[in-house]
C-alpha cells in the first residue's frame, strides 16, 4: 500500500489505469445501494476487502480511498477476478470532495459504504485475469 500511495502522487492516473488494464466504461453507473465493508459474500472478495482494511488501519500506512481501490484492483487481477473502480464527487451542497470505491462482480471491496450523495463521474473496468 505504501508503494501505491507513492505511485498515486508521482504517476499520472491515466498511466496507472493503463498499467492495471482498466478501461473507461461507457456509463459511470449510479451509486451502489448502501452496503457495509463486510458485505462481500464470496471468500476471496471478503479476504481482499479485509486485507485492504487491515493495511489501511496500520499507523505507518497513510492511504486514501483511491490508493485502497488501486491496491484492491491489483489483488483482484492477480486472482483472476474482474474489477470495477468508480470515481465520484459529492453533491454540490456538500462542498468539493471526491471518493473512489472498488467492486468485483457487484461485490463491495473497498470504499464502502457509499452514500447516495456521491455522484459517479467515471467507472473503470477490467475483466478477469492479470493485466
């Protein structure tokens, strides 16, 4: 996670997305229904979600929602799973704020719960398999 944090600060996002083989989806979709981080129903999704949460909770590791979503994407791809990374902004009444969350085949991985006030701007998808 520390390496991903450095990469997000030094490497343009478009290059990171290319390295992870993430493609822009035609439709950013809508905010998912509110779910809690422990909601993944399959073992691998749950394991990845828990690993990200544990690493992010470490006092030495400062991570953002984008860093956690990118790390989750790498882990999903290494295990041959699809990834959907969404970038969103808060509604104007809440001021300027951004958020990223990660799903795999509809299972929440990181960045949850997602409040209904987040408006998706763009969704990036990657099919199953390593980049």
